[in-house]
C-alpha cells in the first residue's frame, strides 16, 4: 500500500473472486486496508459479472475481462474519492486496464497490469506506447509483473 498526495493505493493478485466466501474475505481485507484506489489482478470475472465487484464502500469500478473465467483486471475506487474518468482502455485478453481522469483537477493515469509469466518485451512495449499517448505527468502503475528482482530470494 502506497500513499500519494493523501490518496492511498494498493495492488493485489487475488487469483479469482467468483466464489462468494472468498469474495467476502477479500472485500473485508480490502475495506480494512482502507485504501482509496485498489488495483486487482486475476479477478477471473467475465464482464457481465462486474456486479460482483460492488460493496457499500466502493464508489467506482473499472474492469477488463477475458472471454473465459481467467485473467481479468479491476480498478476499484473508494466512495468519497472525487475521481472523474476520461478514458478507459481495456485489453481484450484481460492483461491490462488503463483509466485516465482527474482527482481534484489533477490529471492521473492509472495502469493495472497482469504481465505474462514469461519474458515478453512486446507486452511492456505495447503498454508503454499506450501510456505515452497521454500527456499526463501523474502515472500510477501497479499490478502483477510476473517477474522477480532476485531469483534466489524470490524462489
């Protein structure tokens, strides 16, 4: 969990949120973290199941899903955060979600990534090219990059 200008962010690969008991536990933990903006990876939700990402403390939800119950991303914004969205870019493979907008008239680009679990420079080049199209200075990138900094420590 990171704090930027009074707004807190967290990122979590939840490996599925379809099962009601697991979803309840995840939401309880997220609520307890008290993060303002949450990046979720591997939601395993189809687009029509976005209703499952609702709770009384959630204000806005943005989602990128895949054709099956795998992959999938979400950006959840807590109630009371004055975010106004401008652009939403979703990946048809459920590997990234980019949402641009403003908080308190400050432009922001949020990028949620679920990277391939193999070396794929083209994936990251694609993301960077998309981000570069926006003239925003405040880019927040979170997600599961599926890589390690130290192979020995991260076994």
